C-alpha cells in the first residue's frame, strides 16, 4: 500500500503543474476572475470534455467567443435565445441543448447568485455523493425553467448509474485548492468529498494497477475507486486523478 501511494504521488506531481494548463480545458475558467464566470465556464468546458483534447479546446474557445467572453452577463441577458438551435457546439451537443441548460442556469443565478451558493442551499456537502446530489437539484430547476422538458444532451438524468465524469471534473477544478491547476473557488463542498472523474482511460488504468475491480465505468466504479484512493489521501482523494490520467498517457507501471 505504501509503495502504491508513493507511486501515485510521484505520478500526480508530474501532471499537477502549471505546464499542464495550456493544453487542458481547465485553461478556460482560469481566464476569469468573477466567481460566476468561473463556475459557468467550468461547467460548460467540462460538459463538452469528451473526445480529443485539441477538439475540446477548439470548441470551448468557440463557445466563449459565442458568449462574447462574458458568460455570466450573456446568460443573464438571455443572449442564448438568439442562437440557431441547430448550430453544432461540440460533437452531438447542439445550440438547442445549450439553450436548455443556460435557461436553467439563469434561473439558478437569479435565485441564488452563484452555483456555490445554490450548492450550499441544497445541502450538497451533507450528502455522501455531493456531485450526484448537486446535479439532481440542478435538474429540477433546469427542467422547470424549460416548461418540464428534459434535455437529452444536458445534465445526466440516470443518476443511479452515471459516473458523472464531466461534473466531477468541473468540481475538481472548482473545489481543489492547492493553487497549481485547480482553482479552489468553492466553499460549499470540501475536497475530501470529491470523487474521481472516471472515463474509460482512467478506468482501464485503475484496473491495470489493481485499484478497481468493477468492469463497468459507472457510478459504482467511481465509488469503488474513490474509496480506495481515499485510503491514500483521505483529505483529497481527487488529487490522484492527475496520476491516473498521466499513467494512462505514458503507460508507466509501478514496477
């Protein structure tokens, strides 16, 4: 166990460095100072974070330009209503999906002022699975803001099964506060309650290392993997997302 922890710590430190930022979607929320802008861009950049990183960053750049590089005011002024619903944003995510999500975000900001304040108000940190609690509560408002219509390409609905990779990634950016890559601007969730953003690459790397037994990359796998990593760093288990990402890229092994 000590050998594995030492290995993971070493690998995480290689990736959790300022040089990592320029090629990662985390670069986009880091451009802003206002909390609301950081939250919005974190959520949106993470939301389209599937596929090649170069494509993700290209489309995130275009999305910021679409919002006039002023995301909070763009949402509150309902600028998204002027979009052509059929316009492609990223892969299978279209402007109609973006409009649906932003209408709900606008209502959250109107009522609570920030997503962090909303998270605190709904008791996210009191839940054993804060990310899933947060999305469930957000879904209620997003759906109501759209007349009861549930978006197919919005926030995940299958909360009992979904790994919630993209929201867990956004929360890592917003909550972790070591001041290197992640921004640590949220107060409503402690970093000890973060979960690993699990995708196929992280899952396969964790299995290769003997950290994960479950074959599916679903919520149970996220919980299993994070529980193991919590033993190494109970105050900050999501730190090892850097290690698993880096090992998956380099193919390094503990031996």
